[in-house]
């Protein structure tokens, strides 16, 4: 027989606890509000501290990541208190990957443009040299009246 889900038990503890944290938050002056949820130094919600505050075992923190209903409850309160939600690290990592890909594309385009510029500069130099030689031949033709074969 399968074990019953722990989610209802966690939810029964989580909802009143979150309501109490929001009541504390709302009681603070608007200009001086500090998050009442536990947070990490980089401004994310601290799931481990929430788990311990609810009196759950540390191994139960996985349920906040795995079960959308628990994650949604906690994230809604966290975002209201201007904390980064559960899973924000994956969002940031995904955004970082997009930025890295964009930098690689820009660098690749810059390399192609630099190569194209160098080739064009070489072509321009070659054409200037050829123009100088043709001008010299024209000048000689106008002075002497005949062309030189080279």
C-alpha cells in the first residue's frame, strides 16, 4: 500500500504560518518593511529555514521544490515581500546561459567583421597600388605619346 501524501500535512502547517508572516509584514510601516520570511544573504527565500520554522524534518524541504501547490503558496508570499521565489536560481542560470550565448554570437560576429575588414583593407591597398601604376603609365603616355609594355 502506498504511503499517504505528506503535502496536506505540510500545507496545514504552512498556510497559517504564512498568514502570520503576512500579518507581521502588513503591520510594519510601508516605508520600513523588512521581509518576515527567512531569506538567504542574496535575497532568496530560505526553504530550509521555513522547513525548520514549521517544525518539519529537514528532509521535508524537498517537497517545496517538488510539489507545485506548496511552492506556489510560498512563492506568492515571498514575492509579496520582495524576495526571490523558489526556483529563481534556475531562472537566473537560464538567463545567464542566454546572455553567454549572446556574447558568443556577438564575439563570433565581431571576429567575422574583423576578418572582412582586414580583407577589404588589403583589397583597397592593392587597388591603390594598381591605380598608382596606371596613373604612371597614363602620365608616360601623355609625355611620350606611346605606351610601355610591361
